[in-house]
């Protein structure tokens, strides 16, 4: 059995995220590797998946189903997934909990935007959203086929 250890930054705002990302980069946390034991993860799994893509040398990332504007998950749509009905504990029309600014946590949107500026763009990795309904749009462009 293998596990990956999540490495977050104790950050309350975008400036602290930037400082932390620079520190972790200097420590090699985003270096390519065939054996990954540690991954940066801040606010949500989304940051860990982007960190994994960096380490695996992806060149293009398209975020599908990542809108962050509300708390719904695609798999909770019973018309699409009738056998996967799961309880919803949050009102579906409120922002996703990981994308809300609270005193001790930076919204995931800010984390993704800082990762894009500091880690993805310098490596030539292109980041897109699937469509314009994403809370990351227009800062992260829509993928065009």
C-alpha cells in the first residue's frame, strides 16, 4: 500500500500562498518524480491534482466540472447518476466551501491562480477551464477545441 502525504501552507491570503509556494518550490516539492511521496494540497483536492500534474510533467490541464460557484457535485445529480444518490449537506446554491474566504484559510480560487502564475506558467504548462461558468473564468481561460 502506498500513500501520499499532503503538504499544506499555513496561509491566510494570496501573499502568504505565494511565499509558501516559493518556499516549497525551493525545497523541491514540485520537481518531476517517478515516485511521489509528498504533494502540495491547499484548501481542496484540486490543488493536489494540479501539483500532481506538475510533478508528472503534464503540459496542458483542462479543469472539467470545477466551477466552485456552488456546492453541488456532478455525481449528486440523480438524473445523470440515479444509482449514486448521496445526501447533500449543504444548500446547492451557496459557494463551494473551499472557495469561501475565512480567517484561517485562503479560497481555492486564489490558490489555483497563484499556482498558475508561480508554478504552471513558468514551466510552460497551460491551464484551462472546461467552460465559462467556472468561478476561475476569466482568469483561467476557457479551453477551445
